[in-house]
């Protein structure tokens, strides 16, 4: 089997796991010396074959500690699909996750099509708002610990995201984010701890997505990566508070399977 055929089989395995809500395959264990570019090729093929419209892009491994744990050279860039947006007010079912986790994040809304690489200073001009976001990821893989290539190929474990109302782009690094479960604080973190700051993280996302051939369109979202600890997805009532922005409230129901 040629290398291309091996990578195509990796794509097929990921699509089957996605369809069956099964543990994600760690295909890099079966291939020699997987390059990060190959993992991104697999991811982009999976995204294309889903046939779902792209809602935006997400940062992963945007904190230095996370990069070290994966021996990653830097952050990773994933893709948000329109089907991942969780309706406000609707409970989250634990049945949809094999090993769920919660991340508190900041997002930016693209205000115009972007045609060329940008800098952090450009973000206030090319975005119409910043907003509170919560990402619900699924890190259920067949093998632990997860290899970097498998994390990237599986879209950095993207599953669902919630978004609050946007506000004008100001000083996002000054936002203090707090996550509560059943009234007890799980973490408190500064939004500025993400990849050299929020504006830099957003610009990096744009440039990485464009370098992989994606178009950056009006209305798309840049979700810049987790600020604070990644929390396990457990049944309960959650509040994600963002200083000066809307609080995101959601309920997680216990799975029935």
C-alpha cells in the first residue's frame, strides 16, 4: 500500500469513527514517521468529505504547557463546522461524547473577506466583534497518550462550541474568564495567556488557515484556544463568566449508554 493509500485509509477510519461516535483511531501508530503536514492533509480531507459548511477556525495547543506535553513546535489549527454550533439553552447530552472536556475561549467574528496574510494589529480592522465562547471537545482516542499527529488529524478533538453575544473588539487580553459548575469555581484565567495574546492568536489562525488553502469569509469565527484548565465534561450546570461580556450558561446531562 502506497503512502497516499495509507493516508486515505486514515481519512476513512476517522470518518467511520465520526459517524459511529466511536473512539478515534490512532493511525499514526501504524505509520512510520508521520509528518505534521500529512496529519493536516488527513484533517482537510475529512473536512472536505463531510460536506458541511465551515463556520470558522479554532486554535489548539495555544498554551506553552500544552505544546510541551505534545512536543509540538507551536499551536495547531483546526476547523469549526456549522453543525458544531450548539443551540443556546439546549442541554448537552453526555451520550454524544466518548471522553468529553470543556474549554473556555474567546472568539472573533470576521467582518470582511481576507485575501492576504495579516498581523495582530490588523485584527480590530478585519473583525466586527469579540465574544465569549465555550468549546466542548472529545478526547476519546483508542490509545493514550495521544500523539500530536492524531490530535491534528482529528481536528484537535473538536466536537461542539457555544457562543455568546459579541461586543466591540477592545482589549481581549484583559478579560478574566471564570468557569463554575453547580456554583463552585473550576478555574479562573486571563484571556491573555493564549499564544502571545488574543490578537496574535487570531492573526495566526487566519494565516495558518489561508496557508492550507482555506478562504476567510465574512461571518466566520476565529476561536483562539483554551484559556484556563481543560475541565472534564461531567453532568451539571455550568456558568462561564467573561468580564464585561455575556455569561454562557449550559447544562450537561448524564449519558444513557
